[in-house]
C-alpha cells in the first residue's frame, strides 16, 4: 500500500490544453453571398441564403462562443469542421475574408499584447477548429477525477482522440496551410510542426499515464511491467521537450515557463518511478547491487525533477514527486544497510545497468468525424445536410475557368495577330505615301470615301473625348498603384519603428532578434521590383501622352467631321477632269489597295467569328457529365486534370480560324511586295505638282491620324488592364507585409521567454531561429506556393486573380507570383518596329544597406533600397527610421 501511495497521481496533475479564441465575423454572411454572386455565374445568391445562415449560425454557436470541455461542444465543432471541409470542394481557400484567432498562449511581452493572427484562408479556419477540438478533448481528460477505472477509461479515450486530431492536423492540413502562406510561419507559432508535435507528445504522455495508473490501481501487474509502462510515460514527455526545441522552428519560447517545468518534472518523475519499480524487481530476484544502483539513479532523477519544480509547477505534482523521493530514500537506506551487513554485493555504475525501454500502450485514434469529415457529413452522422450542395464543385468551376482562359487566350492571340498584320500594312503604306498620293490625283476636290468612312468610325467610337477619359483613368490607376505600394512600405516602416523602440528599451535583445533590415529583405526585394515596374509603366504612360500631344490636333480634325477635314485638306484645280489625267499605273495600285482593305476586313471578320464562337462556347454540361462519371460518388473533390482531353476536343472548333489567320501573313506579304513594285511604276509616271503634293500630304496626315488614334486607344486600354491586375498584386503584397508585421509582433515574446527557459536545458542554447529564418521565406502565393526564387518580370500582363489563376496546359494550379508583369508596350501600327519591353531591373545582389527610408530614397530620386545610398537619419515621420 505504501508503494501505491508514492506513485499515485490524482486528477489535478493533468494540464488542460488552451484553445484559440476566435474573433466574431459580422460580415461572414454577406461576404459569402457576395462571393457567390461574383464568382458563380450560374448561381443566384438568394438560393443559398439559408445555407449561408446555417453556416454562420454554426460558427457563432460553437466557434465564437467560449470553448468549454464538453462532448456536445466538441460535436458542434466537428459539425462546423465537416461543413468547412465540404465547403472547400465548392470554394477556394482564399475567399478574401479574414479569419482571426488569438494565440493559445499570449506572449509574455509584446508591443501589442496578445495580437491575434488574421488570414484569408478557409484552411486556416479548419486548422484552428481542429486545434480547439484537440484542446477540448485534452481539457475533458484533465477534468476527469481518475479515481476509478471508468473515469480513467474516459480520460484515456479523450486523450487518444486529442492525439489523433493533432496527428491529422500535422499530416494533412498543416502542409496545405503552409503552402498557401506567404511566410511559413504567418499562421502563428501554434500552426508549426514543432508546437503541434509538442502538444501531441504531451497528450500521448498523459494517455500513457492513464495506462500506468490503471495498472497501479489494479494491483496485479509485476513491478517490471509497471516500470516499463512508467518509462514510456517519461519517454513521451521527453519527446515533447525534444519537439519544442526542434531545429526547424523551435517553439519552446512560446510555452509558459510553468508548462516546460511541468513537463520536465513529469519526465524525471516517471523515469525515477520506473527505476524504483525495477529496483523492486531486482530485490525480488536477489540482485542487491543492481537494486542499489537503480535506487541511486531514481534518487538523482527525483532531485533533478524537484529542482525544475520550483518554476511554478502545481503543488500536487511536486508533492507526488516528494512522496516518491521519500520512498526511494527509505528503500535506498534499507538496501545499503542490508548490503553492507549481509549481502556485500558489488554495486555496478549506472551506465552498466541493463537499458530500460518503455512499453507503449497508447494507440492514436483519429475520430472518423475528423479523418473523413465529408463522408461523415454525407452519411448523416452530423445530423444535418451538407450545405451548398447545389453549388458546382470548385474543381468543376476551376476547370471551366481554365477552359475559359484557354479560349480567351486563343481569341486574344488571334486579335493580336490581326493587330500585328494591320500595323505592318499601315506602316508599309505610310512609307510609300499611300493611299494619299493616289487619292490626291483621283479626287482633286472633296474627300475620298475611304477617309470619310474612317472619320465616321472615329466619331462613333467617342472621338477625342474617349481618348481623354481613357488617359485620365490611366493616370488615376497609376496614382492608386503608387499609393498602394506606399501603404505597404508604411507597414514595414511601422515594424521597423516598433523594432527600434523594443531594442532601445532592451538593448540586450539585439544579439538574438533579427534586425528589421535583415528580416524584411525578401519584402524589400519584392518592393524594389514593384517600384521598378511602376517606374517603367510611368515611362510607357509618358510615351502615350507624348504621342497624344503630338497627334491631338490632327485627331481632333479627323473627329470633327467632313467640314473640318475639308478645311484642312486643300483642293487642286477644279478644272481637272479626274481620271483622264491619271497615269496608267494608278488603276493597278488602286486595285491592290482595295484588295489590301479586303484582307484587313477579312481578318476583322475572323476575329469577330472567333469571339462569337467563344461567346457561345459553353462546355459546362460536358464538364459536369465528365465530373459525374469520374467522381464515382466520392467526397465531391473534382480534379481539374480529368478534363484535359475534353478541352482538346472542344478547342478544335477554332482550328479553321487559326489556319486562316496564319495564312494571312504570307498573303499580305506578297500583296505588299506587289504594291511596292506598282508604286515604283506610279512614281516614275506621275508629274510633280506642288498643290497636288500638298493635298497628298494632308490626306496622308488624316489617314495616319486614324491609325494613331487606334494606337493611343489600344495603349490606354492595355494600360488600364495592366494597372487593374497590378493593383491586385499590390494588395496581396500589402497583406503579406501585414502578416510580417503581426508575426514580428508575436515573436517578440520568444526572446524574453528564452532567458526564462534556459535553465531547463543542461546546456544553454538559443531556441530563436537564425536571424531572418522565420521571416525571410516569402514565396509566391498560390500559388499556392513554393519557395523558389522570385520570377522575372518578363511576363505578359495577366488578369486579376482574387479567385482563380490562369495555369497553362502543363500546370493546372500555378501559384500567384508576387512579381508583376511588365507594363504593356505601345502598339505600333503606323511606322516603326514593335519592340519587347525592357525588364524591370533586379535589385543589386550586393545591396545590403543597414537602413534606407522610402522618403529618403524618393528624395534622392533613386529606387527603393538604393545600394549606393544610406540616407537613414533619426526624425523620420514615424520617428523610428522607416524601412530598415
């Protein structure tokens, strides 16, 4: 009976695992309805209003309410989690709605205490719910009295389920979540393998402790077996300490000191108890020397545990260890006395004792509600239907978007080919001074019908007012993008200011905390690329504005109508009778020019036909049929790669148009060469008349003004598309800077806790990541998102991607890049050679200034982070030094 009392641990010796407090989402309902309205073209949001209300009610009732350890609350969280899992088969993870949770252990010191983590990720919401389920299971186990077998059995079931939920979270959800983040640790320290692994090993240790306690209560097991059960408890606690001190991203600094002390005491306690049990077995088998050796080991472990217990460990835990220490001391005194007087057996050193390996009894049990939530939901286990089941699965929606992107890309390529051929034709005719030279002779008085037709087209398309409005919109969007980048840099300014304030208050932290100019290097490099792109875009905008200023007068004349054009174009002698005085070579040239106009019109019809086919090209029924055939009644998860063959067959309808457009190039080249030779003959035959030459020049001006207007309009429209897509990237970058700021705030407590926890290690070591490690990895989102080097800016402008990226045929779900596309080059139709845009210059490889502020960089007229300047000085607008 004495032995049982020395080892029995009452119910208060289990620590409850804290949960993550969720912040309410008052806009959840409206945001979901708006998202459906915006991104699901065939679904009306009102049809899903009841589903939205049910999901929002689930969150308010089970997630936003105070988490308490009760089976019904756990079941409510499982229902909500299952609905989230099913929702992710319909929606992408990022629906532009921020889910906010407080960390389980508030930092002991921070500039903004207990700063919550906000992420626009349904996966983050799922992971947080699962963490709370695991925490509630562990808390329910801690609340059990464990004074009888049934109570121990319930606690064991709760702990096994808690470990199972954490195992599922680590293996299945954590990799997906980290792939969505701009920084591997943007979700908070609690969403790291180190922290979650520590909690999992901790609850496994408590579960093994239940098995050990059950064996002690039963009283029929041998000392050797109980000792091995006890040793396995110690091994689990040791594994928890190892996990929290992992080399990748150690989490020991985020645990309160009493937690680390509690685990350390438990580890030593149960190893001492195991050695004590084995010493009793040695006594039974007359191994008196080994008995004394084990008792001495147990005595040392008990002493070590009591030393660690001074750091805020519960009195009941320390009292149990003291009782064990007293029993070990009494047994050791008796064993030494008996051995000295009677047995006189040699006492082996501790390192020669047979190794003691634990026997594990715990089996990780992942609840079916967590391991296969959609099947549980669809099978009726949740007691409610699957919400949003009438929505098209996200995989189908993604497949349709991919096909639409391919279809639109094909049409854009056809239109681009048309624009290119039209530009070649216009520039060639300009160089030959055609058709002005022919029109001046054919119509000495009045205006050519082709010119009047162009003037009518310009007037119907908005005239000069449209150009002015487009240029104003380009200027507005340019300023908005510049402001967005400035806002992102303001966030980095704020982080640098807070970091300087922290270091000025605690200078001793400088050796362990990565300085801002090191931690934010990836963000500054990205900002440099963005800044260079904005500057390059501004240069393109300036080129278009100069072109408009140069040609505005002539375009205004062309848009003014027939009277304005007649006033500008002079007439030759009215007595000329037209064709009688025309050289013989005029008629062939006129015929060739008419044929060229026919070729231009034919290409326009091809593009028009392609657009009409694309507008009616709806493969949704075929995709749905294929998805139904291949899904096999599973979880509803649809793979986009299923539809590759279907896409190929559907795009065949554009093959005829593509072939005809490809043939247009060679046909036009032959025709233009023929026109050149005809023009040479015309020049050799015609008579030079100054009045005719002047009319010829003015007619040519009007023709060229028509093409220049088309260029300017197309340049402005491309600029608007570019700035709109670039704005989305800048907003994403701004969100990344916010995540960086929050993670740096949350990491502040790590340094101070580290000095409190260092005494629990045999050798002092820093558990802080190497400078910049936790903050330097900012891969492309996506993009999901690998940690590959930042891509070059040599990319065509892409449409905004709040919902879907535009993967190519070899990569279905390519991640979104932080780096923007280059601004569009001016479109040339009336002379000159189309050139590729220059890439934005990359940041200098050796650029590592200590501090460069945006304000200083702007004043120096250099890019952000100019390596040749270090204009940092105290007294910037925030007082903290700006971006460092």
